[in-house]
C-alpha cells in the first residue's frame, strides 16, 4: 500500500520526492485544482526568503534530471513565481505526476474498521483516507502536509470570532488579499481596517499605502494587540533575510509619517452593521471602549491547524500550540521571543498513532515561526523513518537565516530574548545560549549587528 501525502504544496511534494528517492509507493491528495493551490491565493506577495531557501534537495535532484535550472538563488520569488518556476514543474515530473490527485479534499483519516478507542491490533490495520467525493483509499502511512491556509485565526482577541464577525463575509477578508491588483476595486477609496502585527499585516499595509496614493479617499486604520510597538518591527538591518528586515522598517516609517492611524493595544469585541455599507468595530483601546467605522476589514492574525479530519487519529498535541507535544517547547512563542528553532525531525513529529506524521506549517500548530526550509527538512526526516532508514531520520541538519530581531532594545522592551513574552506573529529564529556561546555571541544572540546564518548542526541519537 502507498504512503498517503495530504497536501500538494511545496512541503507535500518534497515528501513525495523523498518517497520516490526511497522507492516507496505514494499518493498525494491535493484539494485544489493545481499543485500549491493555497500558495496561488497569495501569489502576488513577494517572499522574504530567497530561492536558496525555497527548494528541497530531493526535489531539486529530480528537476535537474529533466534539464530544469534553479532560479537565481538570491532572487526573492513571489508566490506565483514559486508555483510557476518550482512547484508546477515538480508536480509534472514523471516520477510524481501519476501519483498526484487534484480536487481530492480529504475529510477524514483513521484506521480501517478501528475507532480511536480500540488498541489491540491497531498498528497492523491500514489507514483509511476518505475523500469529499466519498471515495476511500487505504494507506500504510500518512503524512499530513495540508497546511493551515484554510483555517485563519479570527479578529476577536480571545481566539474566537468577535460577536458578529461571521455575519459579514462580503466585507471581511483573511490573510493577504491582493488589494492593489485583483481586488483593487473592492478597496480603492474605502475606509479599511487592518488587524494584525506580523509580516502578513506589513504586506497588506504597504500595498494599501500604494493604493491610497492612486485612489483618493482610501484611508487605513491599523489595529494591533501589542502593548509595545518596539517588538513589532523586526530585526531591520540585522536580519540575514534583508527583505524581511526591511518589510518591518517600511511599515514603521509609514506609521511615523502619519500615513496610517494606529490603534494599539486594541482588542475587538464586536463587528456590526453601521448602516449602508459601513461596519462598526467595537473594542477596547487600553482601558477605554473605542468604536470605529470601516467599509472593509482585513484580518491578518495568523492561522491554526484544522484538526477535524484527524478526530479518529491518536494525536499527542501541545495543549496550547496544537503542535506535536515534543515540538512545542522548541517553538513556543511564550518562551522564545525569537522563535528559536532547534533540530527536529521524525522523532519530535511523531504521534501515538504509528506511522502518522504532520509536517509543514500545520506541524507548528498555532506557532507563527515556520519557515519553508524547516518543512523540507521535516519531510526528509519523516520519509527516511518510514523507509526504515533510522540513521538518516535521526541525522537532522538545519541551516536558517538569523533574523537579527533579537536586538538589545527589543530584549528590553519584550522582557528578554529567550525568556520574555513573545511577539504574537514574530517570524524569527534566535540563537539560544549554547549556540550563542559557540558562535562567540553573548546572551541568546541578542545585540548581534552583522547578518549571519544560524547553523544548527547534526543531532545525535542521545
């Protein structure tokens, strides 16, 4: 029986490439009509990671065997470029193409004829994957790389939707809408209320500023939950990913120039009709009740895993991040203001359900610090374990760009780099104390001024 890979995005296809390398039968289920369909929805956004971090090793070997040339490793691809120049050619490779099924949304995963409670003989039963079409497929193992794009966090500050939030779908958008392109008519000349303080919000805010320069009457109101803006802007010039550091600095300059009205710390309580096409957003600014009017709302508060299809799978989840239990302490933003990423692979990603793994963005649960290169390494390690190559699965190597976000000022404002409260949507990888000392740095990498690569080396079995 095949290994079932759920999700035909970059990480799912990386898993498929590694399965091919190990000569393991596999099938990939993609809910969309093309590989990387979720990425296509934010295709207008330019990533802050250059191509060198965007291509999986096994996938690259497959593609180069057909004459494919890797893009300029220093170029920052848009989502569309990532799909057109890498994901689509990979999905069309003869080694993968026959095994990728499109318009195949998975609705449930479980053991054949076994519910979650039954134990005896469980590991010998095949997995049963049910599709929205009603079809059922058996598999010997499952790799869930379905991501989190379809499960955005709400605007409400308590983790649940604000009162009335679900009643205005035509005027509330989630993620990173193409405000300056495909959806320009929806936002031009409107009062736009943006919620969120991470890189997604930065992209939206900067696109809206460009739109306001062209469309008179476009007004931008930006609401954040942060108590201190010093933790919002990122690492600036100290970020090894130059575009990521500059993104936050551009947003900061726009605020300082008065291009945007900012409400912080603002917590939304309700969204209601104001009359006509207007919405009234009621919330708390500090200790005061404050209501504002807007024509459109854009919610950029991150994403969470959709666990509904896994209800009959035995999972071990971190109580608050909803990631694998062993992974939680390594990525918990409450403990690591810079999202320290330590070596992790099949061992940390394992669940009580034998031969079931979640990789990619979904593996991080609600933690916002995932990088694509991390997902590729997860896929490599998990596939090695499923193929019986335990040594390779345990040999986890990860090279990530240092963010520089751990500046001395940020550490003071946020209560300390590796011990203080974390930015809700920081996208960072701070050096922990042991690595910092090895690199000749102080503390947990705070105060470093030169861009650098944080290399996390080979983890031994112990």
